[in-house]
């Protein structure tokens, strides 16, 4: 079956540090891959997505590349800010016989300290 | 425009009581999803509505859980005879066409506490 595995947190970084949050997936076909972010006190919102192999999603300085050969979609940012403190969820979606389901990872909490 | 709204934002109930959670999706979105987010857990898929098709109920954890979507818009998630393990944040999301590539737009959630 489909699943998403992401690195466990919490992650604490100093401002301007480099961020990587690992995400790997298992899928039977050709899924779309997403990173969602949940800022403190807010609902989940899309951060970026990639819909086919080798696509790179990017937004707000974050980027992730859809790697079919390693079944990965790692999230990276070159220089994090305090405002990036949030919980990050990796997710996949794949069309099936009964429609589409989303499969989410367990989330990685990031705290950026000044 | 208006986003996905959910009500109530918080619900405290006693074990054994029934609860109803409401979701108003973004106007024009044909797909609607319910998820449960428990402490320390990821999002657990519960149920998915797409247009007028029969819903995908494969994620509902027991027959105490049910959901309906009236007129292709508002959805209600009902939990009967609530148990303490039902305590979680229940999230609703909608997307334009329910395609695998579509972005889901999430509501703020309903925090359910079962005493």
C-alpha cells in the first residue's frame, strides 16, 4: 500500500542554518508529492508540490525534488528564519479505483531560534 | 474568498455521547476530505467525497463514525457513543476537482475532547 515516512523531530536550528527534512514514500503507481506546513495556531496549508518525477517544487525559499529512483521528496531550505518554525508534513496523492486519497507523514516539528 | 470553515472549533463531550462536526468547503470545490490528527500522529484519512459519487469510507475507524455531504457542499461527521480514544483534532479539506494533483485546502479543525 501507499505510505509516507518522514524524519522524526523535533528539529531545532539556529537562524540562517541549512534545513533538510527527509521524506520517502511507497506508492504503487505515479503519485503527486506535497509538503504541507502548519504554523502555530493555524491550519495546514500547502507549501509546495511536484506532480511528476524530476519536478522541483519551490516556495518561500523551500524546495523539494521528486526523485523516483530513490522514492524521496526531501525538503530543503538554505537559510531558515524564526518565522519558519512550524510543523511540516510530507504527503502523497495517487489516483485509485475509488478516487484519490492523500497519505500524510507524521509531521516534523521545526523550531528556529534567533 | 472564504476558505474552508469548521464548527465548532472546540467540543468537549462525555464518553458515550454523540457529536456532530460540521465542515463548509470552499464554494465550487467538488472534493471533500475528513482527517483525524491525534497527538504525535500524522493525519489519518477518514472519508472522501467526490461530487455525486459514493464516498470512499475506507478510513473510518469503526461503525460509530459516519459522514454525509448534503447538496454537494456542507458535510457533517458524526461520531456516535464517543470514546476517549476519539479525542483528536478533526480536519476537513476540500479541493477543486479531487484530482491527485490538486491542492487541498484545510479548515482550522475541530478539537474534540472526550472525558
